[in-house]
C-alpha cells in the first residue's frame, strides 16, 4: 500500500467513525425526546376559539376539529363568553352531555363525552407530556399552571 492509499484509507475510516457517532447521537436524541419530560418554569395555555387551536406558551399549537374542538372550547368559556384563558371550575360530564343533547350536538351521553375527553387528554399528553386535564368518569377540570 502506498502512502497516498494509506492516507485515503485513514480518511475513509475517520468518516465511517464520525457517521457512526452521528447515528448514535440521533438515536439517543430520539429516545430522550420520547421518554424524558423536562419541566418548565411556568406554562401558559390559551385556546383560540376562531382557529380551534390549543396554544402552549405562544409557540406550540395543536389543532382540533369538530366535537373535540367544541368540547375543549367549553373549558375556556366564562359566563357564556369565549375567553382564551382556562377556567378553574370543575365540569360534570353528565351536564355537558345533557347540554349537547339539548343542542343536538355530539357526544350526547356521559360515556361518549368521557371517551372524547379521554382522547383529547391522551393526544395532549402524547404530544406535549403535559397532564392538562383532571379526568374522571363523572367530572373534568383543568390542572393549575
């Protein structure tokens, strides 16, 4: 092997090692982003009724559609007015279902209302790792932020 071939082989070995290191770093970053929750100082949550978006710290936005947007929007109403800040009171799933039935909206039973809020809760948790809703079969409320 000539000196030039030796140098080319060394350069190729170094490239392979660097690619291997980069691959391992990406693998570690992906696993950490899925499995590690890093708490923040404070969290600001808003809901845009017009865009049907849940907004975290004015940076991360989650879009909701149809029934899920309606149900999530109920948690951001106050005295019949749309507000962007979350409400602190507790809601009865049976009461929400009864009101939906009166307005001919879905979900219109306590069980389906609970299941819809559970889907919303799981989606928010999956995407942000934030426990936003206190959820039971009979009542729903937002956690304090």
